[in-house]
C-alpha cells in the first residue's frame, strides 16, 4: 500500500470541501490522503439530503458561522475550535461502506485508547463511541462510475466539550428528544485525558496510516482545480439543494451525533 499523504490546511469549510472533492479525482495515482483542517470560523455543514430549514442561516450570518452542504448523508455537523475535523480520501478497491468504517474507525479507536480513553468501540452509523455514546462521527461519499473508484470518509472528533448554546442558535435542535441535554452529555477527549490537541492529532496520524505517511505541502494543482468547486459549495443553489426532488429532503434531522437519539438512552 502506498504511503499516505498527510495534509494540514487552514481554510473555510467550503474551501476544504472543494479541495477534498478535487483530491477524489487524483487519489488513484497519488495514494490515500489524510487531511486535517483548521477552520478560521465556526461552520455548520448540512447533510446531502437534509432540508436547509434545519439550520438558521440568519443566525449563522450574524454570528460569523460559515455554512454549506456536504455530499454524504446524515444530519448537520457543527465545527469549531473544540473539535478535530479530518477527511480520509482513498481508492475504494471493492470495499463497501462497512469495511471502510471498520478499517478507519479502528485506527481512530486505537488512537483514542493510546490517549488514555477506555471502553472505546465502533458503533452504528459510522461512529466511534466511548461508553456507548458518540465521540467521533463520519459520513461517506463514493465517486466514479457506479461509485466504484474512490471515496471520502469525513469525520469530526469531539476534543473539548461541545458548545451547545452556540450550536442551538444555528442548528434547529429537537426539544422533543431532549437533544440539547443529550449533546451536553456526549463524551469528548479532554473529559478523560489531558493530552494536547497536537498530540492527539499525531496519534490519529500514526494509527490511521499505520505510521506510513508523508506530510506534504500545498498542492497547487488541487488549489487550482478547487477554485470553481468553491463557488459551488458556497452557492445558494447547492446549499438549498434546489436541483433535488423536494420529496427527498428531510426535515427535523437535528445534529448528526444525535440523529438517532431515539435509539439510545438520553
């Protein structure tokens, strides 16, 4: 297996999504990517088939929160400096979504155990859990003819406690499920370990790539290819998903770590 390309980038969420989509087109020749990104502003990311009314766009704009839509399914994600967001981009090689999650989720779980966390398991809906509750969540998107060529496995690890008050202003959380209280009780790395964020990222790099990686500099061709894609991910047409059949857009989906809250004790 070729060595992994590890990339560290600081850019708004729509730029990150555009760059990662561009990487899907070249990963077969360059080998797998592990991308860590730092966002200059908090961001809300709708799931592909989530109705735009599940977020408050006016509140996002007044609070300086970026928002866009991703290509994977699920429900809205909130990203700020309290989380570690990352994306894995690789060739599919015949693997299905379950096998992909087992491979990469196991690496993330191993990194958490090395950081001192206990009772870490892989869960349903592409999650990694501590004591049965989600600490890292993921979505997947396949690319190529019949979705057969490459994939992106994009995730967020809760490093510090969720900012539930800010989240509640920009994502329409579901009081009927006690969603705010559920999110406030979710696990996060610093609840169990005093590991610095940089060291946690190092553990993720080592365990996801099996210590076979090279940190690479800015890819000018990726930056160039992503310019038009950035416009796409910032556009109202994409954010509202106006090309989609309205019947497929789902409302009242809440926050992705608690989309299936009704399956779990609050």
